[in-house]
């Protein structure tokens, strides 16, 4: 289990060496974001996923084991970029790209109306060529007052710095 440190400022990584120095440090935690029914409904519209457990509060109250609607797992996952950019930056980078996931687990629902944050622990950095890094982040998504995390993921991000960016 990763220990988490809340941060009031954005953690900056201005070169590959800075990323390497951060491997194994305390996780960086984003500010919480409200995931309300309106956001869930908008996501349902975009993805055409109108399953009642997400979009029908009255039915969810009667038939859901959570007695509320819950966010789509993919909605929560799609917010990782928002949470990541709210607490981590790559100044001097030409580009930062989502490279994919090795593991994703949806371990608890996010009930509509929850304030949710994510923590990011840098577990591995591979310099693929000078000033280019593939970073592996252990991500945990938590809804406030929930008994356990909602998502655990191993996320890969590619970061390319300007040639010659050194620490």
C-alpha cells in the first residue's frame, strides 16, 4: 500500500533526472472533484451507456445495492488526466502522452454526489532515448468517506522534453 502525501502545490518534473529522483517517493494527491448526477448523465450521453444504475436515481434507490446511482467506471478512469494535471506538471516538456495501462481494477463504486481525488506514486522511469521517458504511475482513486479505494491502476505516461533538458 502506498503512503500518500497531500500537496498544496503542483509537483514539477522538468527533466528525466527529476522523474528518476522521485521514484519511490510519497504519492502526490490531487484536490477532490465532485462527481454529481449531472456529470454522470453527460458521460452517459457521450458514451451511449444509459444503464439505469448510472442514470435513474429513483430506480437505483429501490433496486441498487448502493441505493444511489453510481459513476461509470470509465468516467472515473477518464478523469485521471484531470487529476494528474491538477497536481503534476512537466515544465519544459514538448509532449506528455497517455501510453496506456497494465492493470486497472474497479474495487468500489463512486456514488453520485461523491467528492473524489486521485493519488499518483511514480514507481518506474525508463529513459527510452535522451530526454524521453516512459513513466509508470501507481494510481489510486478515492471517494471521500468511502471505506476503500474505488480504482487501482498502473498507468504509463510518455514524456518528451526538449533536447538537452538536464538536471
